[in-house]
């Protein structure tokens, strides 16, 4: 499809880099691009007479092939979302995310409130005190909900802010239309499930995404949306307090203990930085972090660290700093431009879509600073879909202006 130039370059780059990493290259070239890896191979294989003249940049080629194929799937999802939005196909993304979010939220709340810690017929052995829905990990469950929440908030606020004038509250209370009530119930359910996932970064990231949508709704509706904004914020908070938020608060209280992060994320981040320092330009190969990281692991020895718990660091270690900077920098530019676009689009459904996309992308990228949601296929696929729709919105607006 007719992608804008910068997204097209990024897509092409992300497709090519993993396949370049598995090509056998002359050892002299690898010694220039990744001297630490060439030196390691020479040290290990030379004494056995196994050091050949060619070497791949990836430290584990099969893992790079697997991860490369998954990445192609994500990029195809991005391109399909862009293509169908450009063709004027009605956007099903908000309704789909709201539906999935509601199902996962109800499932997670049942787990949390009843103690029935099963994923269908599978008995959970980890995170048995948290809401996780059909996910094993509470952080990835939170990652899904924080992508759904901005669309729900945008549909609740932005539609009301311009269509119900004057006197939206009077019309809302007098109307027999139950859509506003359904939206509030949906929002409250998903927000509560996010809170009781007890994912610290997930809750914070969800608040970032919702706050961005609230700002955009306020800028569009001015004072007309303030009352509804307060209700949207107050209902989940009041109900969470009624159920009891002590288990959630305990998770944040741990951060106040001396050296709390030293036993958790910081050692893994330092090890990831050491890995990046030795392979700054071409990385160790997409999908090979779990193969390369044991040589750099300096803490948490009771576990094998297979992810950096920071998507930015993990992609930088696997693909190299230049590609990671371009990828995440491009995504943040997309968020800013989509947020600005939501303020000027003429159609209500397009404004809701743009604000929801900006909030969802921002929420997951903030969460990615302390976890690895982009390594989870379900969340990465939805993230790619949202990014494709955002790019389609921007492309369509540019053509309208021209």
C-alpha cells in the first residue's frame, strides 16, 4: 500500500535486518560490525579447528528465523490495518478491543474475587493472587487492558462532548438510550480489572493512556466534558476502594524499601546495557536475547533471564541501537501526530479512533520501559493493528489537505 515515506522505510528496515543477521558473512566483516561476537567465536571454536571463514551476526540463527517470521506477521497486520482503513472499511478496532477487554476483565475479576485461579482448564501456579484473565503474567494482562481503556474512554467522552449540546447532562438523564450507561459499566469493569491485576507499571501506563485521552477530550469539548470526566474517574476509584485496594497498595509500598529495585529490574537492565555495549551496531540477532544474556547475567541467579524486562533495551540488544532508536522514535512521533490529528478531524468516529489509538500506543510504550509486552504475540499483534490504523488516519488527513 501507499505508505508514507518514513513508515515505509521503517517497515523495510525491520523486514531486512533479521534476515541480514542470519546471512553467513566473511569473518572480517563481522569483526568490524560485531567485534565481541567474532572474538567469542574465535576463542571457542579456534582451538577445535572449527572456526570457519564465514559467520552470522546472529548468535542463534534458528531463534532469529522464528522471531523474524513473527515480526513479518506483525508487519503484515500493520499493513493490512493501514490498507483497509485507507479503503474506507469501517473501523472495528474500538468495538473489538472493547469486547476483548470486557471478556478479559470479567474473567480476571472472577479470578481475583473468588480465588478461582484457572485459565480455562489450566491451574495457574504463578500470580495466583492477581487478576490475569487468560494470560499467565499479570503484566501482559494489564498490557491488553491498557490498550483497550483509551478507546473506551474516548468513545464515552468524545462522542458526548460534541453531539449532546447544549445541556448534555439533562439530555443524558432524560434519554432512554442506555449506551452511556453501558459505556460507564464497561469502563468501570475494565479499569477495575487493571487495578486488581496488581501490575504496578500496568496501572501507571493505563493512567498515562487514559490521561492523554482525557486531555484530548477536554481540548475538544472544553467545559462541556468536565463533569463526565469527573464521573469517569470517580466511579472505578470508588468501587476499587469499596472492594479494598490494600493488596494493590502493598505492591507499591515495596518500592519504598531500600534496594527494592536492586532485587528486581535494575540488575537485568544493567546486564542488558552491558550486552548492548558489546554489540551496539548490529545486535546479537532478533529473538536471541535468551541465548546471549546468560553470559552477561550478574544477578537473579535463581532464574534464567530470558527477557530484559524493557522492550527498548531488548530490541536494542537484538537489532542494534540504530534500528531500535528509529523504531521507538518513529512510534513516539506517530503518537504525537495522531493525538494532534484527533483535535482537527471533522467526524466524531475518526476523532474517537485517533484519540484511542494515541492513548493505547502511548500506554503500551510506557509499560514497555519496565516489561516485555511487545514480545507477547497477542499484545504485539494488537499494537501493530493500532499503529496501522493510526498511520492510515494520518495518510488520509494529508490527502484531504492536499
